[in-house]
C-alpha cells in the first residue's frame, strides 16, 4: 500500500503544479502582457473562476501526505519551516492582491497590488522548483528523523546545505521559465486581442528558454544525484513518463505553430507532468534523502502509516477525489470561452 500512496501523493502534487502553475504563470506575466487597467482586469478574469480552487490541491496533498506518511510529513514540515512560512505568505499576498486591487479607483493603489501579485507569483514559481530540487538533492536528516534547513549556507550542496544552493536555485529558475510559458499559453487560450498577442510573444520567449534550462538541470541532477538516473534505467516502464515529457515539449511548439491554443496548453501540462513523474520515479522509494547518512532517509516503506488505515483510507480518498474531479470539470466547462476586456468583466 505504501507504493500506491506514494503514487497518489505524487499525482496530487502533479495536478497542483499544473493547475496552480498556470495561475503563477499568469501572475508572472501580469504586468508584461497587460498594460492598461482594462487589460489587467481581463487577465485576472481569465483565472478568476479557478485560482482559489487550484490552491486547494496543495492543501489536499499535504493532508494526504499526513494521512499516508506521517513521519515524512512531520520531518518535512519542521525542517522546511522557514520555506513553508514563505510559501504561506506568498499565497496570502496573491489572494489579497487579487481581491484588493479594485477596492479603490486609484491608479497607485492598483499598481501596488498588481506589482504584489506579480512578485509573489514569481517567487512562488521559484520556491516550487526549489522544493523539488531539495527532494532530489537531499536534506540533513539525522537518526531521530529531524532536520532543519536555513534558507542558505554557502550556496553549495553538501552535508549541511540550505534551502537555496546553486542546484536548487537552478531548478527554481527552470520552474520559473516553465510556469511562465505555461501561464502564457493559458492566456493565449483564454484571452483575445492585444493581451493574446503579447501572451503569444512571451510564450515563445519562455519556451525557447525551457529546453536549454531543462538540459542544464538534467546534467546538474546527474552530477548531484546520479542515483535518480540509475533508478530510471532499472525501471524500463518509466520510459513512458520521459516520452510524455518529450512529447509535451514537442507539442507546445507544434501546436503553437498551428494556432491550436488549447492543444498547446495541454501539451505544456503534459510536459510538466512528465517531468514530475520522471523525477519522482527516479527518487522512489525515498521521500527525504539524508545527506548525513543514507540510512537515515525516510522512504515510502519506513514512514508509511499502518496498512489497515491505508486500505480503509483508499476507499474514502477515491470518493473524495472523484467528487473533486467532477467539480473541476464543471468549473472549467462553465467558464469555457475567452474573456473580454470590457469594463464590467468580473469587477476586476
């Protein structure tokens, strides 16, 4: 059952990154693709029906991690305390910025909240990538299952690294460009006029930066944690995730060239899911790798809850995730079509 729940948690995190990832991408590009108040309101209207619901997948993933792997949850939430507080504040700032920007009809007030929204989105994208980099690199987990990471030390991976070092920051920059491109393709799909044209231009810039950054990050990962690629080679079935990743990257460029907006966005989603699935397959069964002693690492087996509880929880999780999936299908279907730039758009 521990393997099943490892897959479940990974899948839920993947859904979160794809869904909230385009929200972050929209925020990253908010001030770049929209220059007038009407255009910025249209950009916000494009994510208005879904942005807060997308964030629920992060909370749900944390809850499922607590349910299935309580030791991993306890170690991670104490060790990454500073990073998690940063994430919490960034999510709060994004929500407040969206809600507050139109409370006053004052250009300075709206500029402040638009800038807050963009900066918080940029930092959230970097933090997401950095979190993945920490999982791959490892943390200073001791024999008691405890660790604490400062934000940075000497900016180099080692036995006692910080949250940010050159490797995790590289992964963060890669995530920033990928989610910016993901958000740009979403805006191309959901908006029209000048905003759509600018979004298309930024999508091209971002996705031209993604392949070299992906190659550089892959080489860095092979040097920092070669075991990831040994595990992938030992699991030939994992090739399907690599194919999904490469197919998604190809699809982004191919469908963009054909003007197929939704297909390009879905290809971007496939690229992100393929990368996450390949990475998590490479580190399985390890959740938190110890940089002090590999024997201290927390795995799916040694941190899982009791088998009976996991079996019972699987039934309830299936019901819950089915209802959540149906709800999201309804939301996306009910908000289909492009948003406009009229003054009355959603009050933003």
